[in-house]
C-alpha cells in the first residue's frame, strides 16, 4: 500500500505540475485540495477498485455554439475501457445531449473492441427536459446495473446560487444537466462519487470553494446577473484536480489496469493522437482555442502524448 501511495503521489506531480496550457491556477487549486485530502488519486483508486459497475458523467458544452469540448470526453472513454477490462461489469454514460453521445461512441470505436458497445456492457442516458422523467430514467438505469461508483469528469458545477459557468464567467446552465440532482440520487443509492476538474467550476471542487473564489479568474464574481462567481459548490466523496482533466482520467486508467495485470492495455501514443483528432472530426472542439484547433485545452496532441508517456512509465513501477 505504501508503494501505491508513493506512485500515486508521483502521478499527481505529473498531472498537476505540467501546466502546459499556462492557465496559472492549478497549483493553487492543488495546494488547497491537499489541505483537505492527503492523496486524492489513492482515495479515488480505493473507490474504483470496488467498482463492480460504474456511472461516468461528462460533457462540457462551450459557447458560443455550445459544442462539446475535447477535455473530459476522451478521459471518460479511456477510463470506461479500463474499468470494463478490470473490475466493472457495466458502464453507464450520463450526458447532456446526443452530440456528446455520438462523440463518445466514435471514441469507443477508436479504442475499439466492438464488445464495449455491442454486448450491452455500455449504456447511455441523455438528459431530459422533464426533471421527473429524467430522475425516473436515472433510477431505472441504477436499478438495472446496480452501480457503486460515479465519476464526474470535467463536468460543470452549479455555484452557490445554482448557476453553472464556463471559465470566462458566462452562464451556461441551459446547455447542461443539473449535476446536483444526480449527486442527490447517487447519495440516496449509496453510490460513491469522484470528481475531476481543472478550473474550479467543475463538479466536486466545492470542497475548495473559498480558494477558487480567491485565486481563479471570475471565481468570486462572474459576468452573469447572478454575480456569485464560477466557483463550484458541489462536493463529491473525493476529488482530483489536474492541469487537464483528461490527464487525471489517464492516471486512473493506468493505475487500475496496472494493478490488475493489464499495464499493456493503457492506451497508446497512436491512440491518443487518433482520439483527439477523431473527437474534433465528430464535432468536439478545443475548450480554449475553439474550432479549427486539434487539441485539448489549447494543447497540441504531441504534448498530451508526453504526459501519457510519463503516466505509463510511473505506473509501470507497480509491476
């Protein structure tokens, strides 16, 4: 266990210290989180190791056209495959819209085993306008697969006034499902939750809300009429911060596969390149540079591959 602790802390250094995108806030968020949770990756692994079935909630739609961003979706897919290869019987994706569903399905095809889509081990649920019907649909899916874990990856969170924002302080609530409803349902069913974020406005980061208000642009005061800032007000059982949310998912992918004797299944450099390019082809956009840039959070595929290689190398110490 001590070896796992050391390795998770080394992986944490990789996903936090490499602020390639230069946003300049992740170090502050990381320091704040470490005052609350000693080893976030290890905490998340303790939950994932018992994940006989899992829910993944992802998707962040970017103004002005509200297309899904590449961050979150790619990490969700590689983590889903890792869980299905190791401890999980089923994975349910809960998404904002069918465009996100199309992208997830396209990315699963890249990783490719058709069994992940065709043998009923992966399912999808898209939000509905009617809250009662959506709640019932979520509960029906839970009854069907009996999940004990839910992971929120790069998912916008309401602030203390119940409003969701992007990093530029714009109200994006109308284009996203209400994660507070999901968190309530998951608590009712005893489902453990993990949050992953990189900017302070994602599900789970409410544990460091005051620090987000202090250090993150628009954290305290946003541009929309609520004037309550972009700081997350939601809390999960544990949470991971990373310079890019996908990278935290890659770290979890590497850990769960390596611990279960499948280190060679960590997605490859080639797959990483293809996943990013394919996501953009299907309709996702870079969350920082927008349409026309093939990347994630303003970072080109080559730099994501470097991070993936470091994650792969460090996780191999568990062999």
